[in-house]
C-alpha cells in the first residue's frame, strides 16, 4: 500500500514536510501545495520556493500545477525541469470560488472540452510524467462521467480522486458510491483521497473498491501524526512517540524562524496547524485555546512542549 501526504496550502508546505520526513516518517509521495500559473506568469512567485532543492532535503515532492492552459503549464514545466523534477501533478480539485471562478481547479471539471484541450496541449510536448488530482465535479458528480473517456485517452501516471464535488468544499460526506462506480472505469492507477482519519477508513474504501492500494491523507495526518505508522503496522513505544513529536516541533519552529519575521507571523502559522493537531490530544481543545492565546513564541513553546511531555 502506498501512502501520500496531501498538499494543503499553509499546512503541508516544505516546512511541514521536511520536519515530518526527518522526525516522524517518510511517505511514498509528497506533493507541493499548488503553484498557480496564469498565462506565462506565476500568480504568486513565492509559491515556487516550495519546490526548491534547498527546501526538500529529506524527501523530494511532486510539484503541483494550478492553471488551465498548455501555455501556463509550459512555464511551470520549465521551472520543474530546471530543478530536475520528473513528475508533476495537475490540480483539478481546488474547490475555492476564487479559483473555480477562473475555470481552474475544480472549476475545470464542468468544462470537459477545456480539460481535453488542456491535456492535448500538455501531452503534445511534455517531458514529464503527469498525474491529476481531481474531484468528482464542480456542481454535480455527473460532471465526472464525460471526463472518464478524456482521462483514459492520455498516459497519466495516476489519478488521485477526492469524491466530493467542488461546491461542497470540505463539508458534507464523501460520495463513496460514486467513487465505487467511476473508479473501475478508469484505466490508470487510482489513489483515493478524502476523510481518511483512521485505519478503519482505509478498510472501508477497500471493502467497496478492493483494487485501491494508494491513499492520500491530509487532515488525518495533521490530527494523528502517527497514522502513517499505524497504517504500516509499525508499533512505536510511547516514549519514542513523545521524542519524535518534540523533535518535529523543534524543527518546524526553527524552519519557521527562517521564513517568517516576528513572533506574530510564526504564531499565526502554528495556530493553523494546531487547529487540527490538537485533536490528537486528550485535552486538545484546551491546548488549542492556549495556543491561540499565546502572544510570544516563548509562551507558545511552553504550551506545546508541556502538552507533549504530558503524553509520557
């Protein structure tokens, strides 16, 4: 079974991935949060920093492209080839209106002609292996039906499917019945993504679609850093878990000091992480409340390292 970490903006960037890879464990694949390209320009050039070799010492990620033209992909490919990447991922799943309204991310899924045109343009020239991360549609899971023949027409490395539609964003239930209907019709390897919080969640998907042996996990890892070990049946002593967590947080603090200036910027970043991470602690709501109340880095460190030490 292969386990991937999901690309989550502001959460699983190089800082998280390097700290996790060094101190917790290695995923089978990691992905950069999307790099948005419009025309020949990077929408936010700072996003490109996430794929730089200096930021990916312990595990090389798969860069993710967000755009809707072959021209913009070509600009993205030039960047990736410059840094010796061989595989990239196309984002057709981002559900946020500011993206979908530009016919990018999940906004492409209601436009099968544009999807076909984009892939035709890319595969006519690309030197890279291409995978796609997608949802089942923008407004309706029926959007996916005309996309099946389009995806099957191209030599994709794999399809990563999050069985929600764009308008759901991250609310409501995943549509496992639609996933079970569509997945067998695709000729490429399929990776499942969505609401994997426990080993039992993986078993539930495999009971419906037994051939699925690739899973991408996002929030489940943020809530339980040791879910990866549990899936792989690696038993870890509690003292070892505490040591790994402590070292992870020391690492992420040091990396954040390199990226951000001033305690307030660091604390905002850590607050976003602990919104999920706190759920893995017995008194997590209290810890998260204390994290949000922290006004200095020293206060934050006292809160989290005390919480980690109490796990012993």
